[in-house]
């Protein structure tokens, strides 16, 4: 079973965004009903791909992990930048209390969603008045998580001297 806390490490290790990650994030942040959860679990256990699950549910999740403009309710990214030294993107999410969460991802979209989800998780799963984060679970199958996590991450390579930071506006 996947929860917000087990989804975060998967997102952090993912080499790129995908429809499966979008579907899982969508379950966590959108208003899916318990019936939708049971359907997602059923279709996932039967081996359906995320695009097919979305078609069967009549719902296409926002491209959270592949597009920058697919922000989540409560997401408040104040800075994102690429680190040549790490070969990763960093994003800073500012909570309503003013505290900031800095997190890394293989792509800018992933870094933004990871930072926002960490910030949301830090305040007990609550977001701004625009929405709330679900605390339930969804089964995506152990093999799928292993496939994402075992893929080599860009930060796992060491190719010499670290390069300076590059901030993109």
C-alpha cells in the first residue's frame, strides 16, 4: 500500500515523471472517493497501466510530474533551480507559517511536487483553504515501486568536479 509518506521516497528516486506517478499524486491530493480508491487498487492489481486506469475511471489526472504548471492545492513554490554539482533540481516550498522546505528531484516538476508534498506532510497533511491531502492508501504493486526506485538516479553518478549552481528564472 502506498501512502503520502511511502510515495515521497518513490518520487525522490524517480528518474523522470510518469503517468503512474501522476495517478498516485492525484489520489493523494485530489478528491477521489473511497470507491475510486478501490477501483484504482483493483485495476492496478489486474495489471492495467495508468492511462487505462484513468480511462476506466473517466478521469485523467493532471500531469503533476511532467509539467510545471500542474500545481497541487496548497503548493507554494518560491524558488526552483538546477544544481550542476548534483545534477538535480531543487525546489523550495513555503508553508503558511513561513517555514520553508527544500527538496531535490530529477526534474523541475518532480522537485516542485516533492517539496510541496513534504511541506504538506510536515503540517499533518493539511493544505491551504484550497484543498486537503488524503491520508489513505492506494496499492500500486511492489514491482512498480521497485522498478522506479532501482532505476539509476542522476545524483548516483560521480563525474568529477562539481559545477556551480545555475538559477533559472
